[in-house]
């Protein structure tokens, strides 16, 4: 690459990889929206980095990636070293490069954001994909086996990150999951137009090459008692995620054509991947909070309303477009600036034809005489005083009620964890809202970070903090492994 200009960030505009053409997306193409950079494109975009003395991108990243450093390595065509550096902070960099809301994290904090942030996520994706395709694998040649064994319950991002770091510490990790494939919601909840499932297959091959063992189709607390794991292993990490459906309590939720978001996404994921679909289950096992079997309606030519403005809602509206819906509307109770979903995902959805109605709060779902959905009763809102979390409340405007006509309504109010009975029976403390209580750094509990009230049990990710980003689950799984290693290898 030629010598870098001091004003390269102006000479070369921000650029994302090419996308699947709009006409293919709206015709039902489920491939990853964004293609891949080649070396030259990755180098040019990496070359826009100013190498700030205080890299805000790294600080904003939940795993604190060494972003300027691996951008520099890309410029120098040292891709294997860049991949090793990516993995030094992030056990799942190729996943985060695809699904992280970079506009709210690293890229949103880039010093060049006003001119067009460095395309950090796309370069991260290039680094890891290129390295893995060339045969690069994490080097564990200097790792000494400790003889210690840890059970990891849950093969989602927190569990996979924990297993990676345990293997690097010389601890044999055995990952248990009740589903037939690894990944958790990476596999079943995130549509393939955001995350190609072959990426998860490759990560499994990498982890198995590191010595991680997977025992799939085994439900801890059902097929296998947790007490057995505590007897067999030196410690146990719980990364069980957040699968409990958030019930909005809307009248009419029982009507035909009302679907919860997660089973809807699971169904489509399994269809696209060629697996036998089961709407109300993953791998044949029920999803907490919505156990009844319900039939997925044909969306072709139908009017679909999605309630909720988070990333799950964006996954639903964009999936509905690919399923041939004639009209897709997303209704959210606050304004666009307060929408929790990624701005990039909102822009993609809007481009694909999704209509957004902001400041609309659902009141009830209305049906016809045959028990089928005919629409959602909503009321307009204004932003009022902050609530207990500091967010402005959505205050209904009297007399502004209206009906959004719909044939299908998808409820995407989010998900929450739940503490199962088999944990509380072993003395593990939970919170009223279903989170497992795990120690934080210097919280005065005397426990190691991520250690529960049972000293051999650690927990992290969504089951502890509630539904959050993939990258935060990765960070907590990674850091929990460090605590486990501190306990076992001291």
C-alpha cells in the first residue's frame, strides 16, 4: 500500500462492503446483506484511522478491542497477527463484526464520526474470515494442561466465550446445551441475513480444535442434574441466556395471527437452514413463556405489524419483508432518537420498505368474529419525565387513538431470564426479575467476579444482566473464565 496521507480520511470516504441488491432482498434472499471486503478495500478503510492517542473506539467497545493496532496490522498486510490480536480481547470477533451495533459502540465513538467513521466492523469481519480461510488457528502450543475440568451450561455467546478462555488457560471445558447446535440465539434467533450460520459452524470447528468438548441435546436440570456436574467438574459456568417472553399484557394476544418474536425468528431460521421447523420450540424444546403450539401463518401478501423498536423488532420486520408481506409496519412508543435498535438496522429496514410509526403505544389487539387479527389499537404519545432508568416516559395523548390494520401482529417487547428451580434448590440466589445473582468486581461480597452464592458456580451474560448485546455476553463469558481460572489455578 502507498504511503499514508495525513488527510487520507478525507481523500477516502467511509465505505461499507457491497450489499445484496434491494430487489433480491425484497424477493426473499436470506444471504448476509453485507458482502466481504477484499484486502485492498480493508487496507484503504483501515488507513483512514487517525491512531488517536486516546482511542475512544476501544473504550466504547465492551470487550475493549485493540482497534487501532489491528487496523495498522491490516495496512501492513499482517492478517494472521491481526487475527491473533482480535482474538486476544474477543473470543468471537467474526460474530461481533457482523452483529454488533457499531454505530452505537466503536464506530459511534470514532473521532472521524463526523466525517464518516472508520468501518471497524467490516474490517474486523475481513480479518477473521480471511485468517480462518487461510488456515490460521489460535496458537495454544505453549498452553500447559492443568488437569482441571469445567462444565459450561449453555452454548450461546457467553458460554462459547467462557470455553475459549478456559481452553487458553489449560482448563478442559465441556459445553452442555439442550439444543442440537451451538450458538444459542446466534444460531436460532438472529436471521441469516445478518449472520450466516456457516460462521457458527466454523467457530465450533475452531473451538473443538482448541480442545473444547460439546455435549449437545442434553438439558441440564432435566436430562442431567446440576448436582452431577458439581460432583464431576471443578467448577460450572452458567450462560443460560434470556428466553422468557416479555408479556405486554395486551388484550387480544390470544387471537389467531398474533406471534411472539422469538418463535417467529426461530421458525424462519430453521427453514432457511433446512431444518424441520417447530414454531414454539428450538430443537424440539419449548420456549419459556410461550409453550403452546401455534401455527405460523403465510405472510405472503399480508399486512404485518411489529410491536417493539429493538434489534429483535428489526429482525422481525426485515424477515417479514423476505417472507413476502405486502405491508410491514413497526410501531414504537417513543420517537426515533430513543429507539433502542441499531440505526443501521433501522435504515436497512426502511430501505427494504418497512414503514415506521413512532410515538405509538399499543392498547389492544382487535379481532374479527372468527377470532382472527384485524388490527392493533394504538394511541399517540409524547415524551414526558424520565422514568427510574432515566428514559423519558411515553405519555399517551388523550383522544389520539387509532387502528393499525393488520393480518399478523408480531410482539417484540424483548426477553428476560428466569432462575430455574434446579438452581434455587442448590442455594443459588436470584432476583425478582429472574436474574441470577453473581458477584461484581469489588462489590464487597467477598466472592470472585461472576461467582454466584454457590462457590463452585459462576454465571454471566443475559442470565445475569438481562437481555443485552451479543458483545456484552461475550465480555462476561470471557471475564468469568478469568475468575474461574483464578480460583482453580491459584
